[in-house]
């Protein structure tokens, strides 16, 4: 019987089947595991007293988060086996889907409103989710794909006899023309996000985009201009309930029964944890004192139950993950992989910083979750898929650079 000939693997396929970065993988698994446990602890009382959604099942949120974590881990592994070079052409479709979803948020009956903000979407056969999570990844992938070929693009040329040749040559020289498509994309995303409104999501998208632009070598002067524009945007968005949040942030105890209640209870939780904490599962604030402790303010429960020592360990794990992510970016096989990892890692770092800052009242309260910890199935799965992309990049690091 003739032997079945096996197709020889191409160089691209061989590179995509290399070993993943083990330290990065271990840190992701650790943070996800700790996060699932903390969701169980933080949501126990909320679910027990909730007869409408959780049906008084104390393990309701835990079981769902555990299931989503399992699916997310599977997705992370599948994505890590996927040759990340394919994200170059797929980035256009991801960005396009992001815009469609952001528009659908504004459609009555599809967009879901909570706390005066319409940030969620509900589609048939799909769980409720925030399109901004997809937009973050779409912007990073698309910007990385275009900027990875930045040095290969020919400068824009006009007829020397044209009246516009002089001004266009000047704009090309200062780097304005190459920024136009990125500014247009970010402007459209920000406009849609402002309609929700979603300040924290807007900041995260801008942070991820800025990280990719910075790593690609865009002149620093444009970041100063961007910072000024961002300041104006924040002032413009600080209207209505957003301006009230600034007042609450400055003195939450002046609004003990209104906007300041949640942050006051969060600070009580952090303070009562002390050095070693009250013990896992022994939080007092989660018993209907701190609103939705399993979501944006889950870190306050971490501090209360695990104390300063436990909180510092969690922060150290995040710091190690972020540092390892940048290490992978520095040793990536090509420019595209490096830019993608820089964007994803910076997005993670900024989100952790903003969440911790809100919980400790360092920044005004805004709806931003803690990666791997806050309850939310689709957000967790997307975050783990992003970690899968980083692991896919790590598979193709040259053997001489691994360590």
C-alpha cells in the first residue's frame, strides 16, 4: 500500500507552531483563576438576595463567570495557534464590525441603557455585551497593520505646478498627511462613543491607539497636540451626570446618599481590610452595602478580604504581566507583531490603572472594569482572546531571543 505523503509545512506554519511564552501564559491563568474566585466571593450575597435575575442562587454569577473563563481560555489557546500575520488583512473587517456595532448601540430596542448610559447591545442568540470591547481591538489591529508598512509607503506627491504643492509638501514634511486617516477613524469612534456616552471606553481606545502610534515612531509633537485635544474633549463631555461625578470625586462625603455612596463604601472596604484582610469570603461590604461589588468595584472586596498584602500581590501579578507583554513586543519577529502587542499591553495597563484609581477615589468614578476580575462574560472572553494574540506573537520569537 502506498504511503500517504504528508504536506511539508511552510516556514510560516513552522513559526506559528513554536512554543508560547510560558511566563506570560502562567500569569494570565493565575489572574483569571484568582479573578473567578473573587467573583464568587464578591457576588455571593448579591446573588443570594436577588430573586429576579439570580433566583436566589448564591453561585449564579460564579458559575457563569467560570463558564465564560473556560470558553475564554479555549479561545485564547485557539487564537494563540493562529498565525498572527493573518490579522493584517482581518483587521479591516474587525474595525468595520466595530463601527457597525457602535452604530447599533444607538438603535432603540438593540441598545441597552443602564445608569443613564447606553453602552450595551443585545442581539439574538448572543449575550449582552459592550461593542467598545470589540472597537478597542479593532483600532489596535488596524493601526498596527497600516503602521507596520509605514516606511514602505511612498510620500504623497502633487504636480509641482499646482498651487497646493507647497502647502501639501509642508504638511507632508511635518507628518500631518500620514496622520489624517488615523485621526478620521478615531474621530468617528469618539463621536459614536460620546453618543452613549462612554468616557472610560473612549479613553481606553485613545490610549491603545496612541501606544501604537508612539511605538511606530510618530513625532512627539503630535502627541502634545493630541493631549490638548483630549483635554478639550473631556471638558466637553463633562456635562450632566459627568460633571456631577467631578463634584462627588472632590468630596464624596458631601453626597453620602447620592453619588458619593458607592465610593464611600469602597473606601470603607479598603480601610477595613487592614494589612492581612478579613479573610477570603468574609467581606462585610458585599452584603448589599457596596453596590455591585462583583463588577467595577471588585478590587475593593479584594482589599477587604485579602488586605494590603493580598492586594499588592494582585497588583504585582498585573505588573509582571504588563512587563512581560512589553518584553514580547521588544523581541517580536516583525514590526506588526510588536505594534499589536504594544497596543494590547498598553490597553491592559491603562485599564488596570484607571480601575484601581476609581476604586481608591484617585480619579472620578466611571464605568471601567478590572481585567480578568470584574464580572462580565463577553469582556472576559475578548480579553483572553487578546492574550491569545500576544501568545501567538510570542510563538514566532526567534529562538536566539527567547529567555
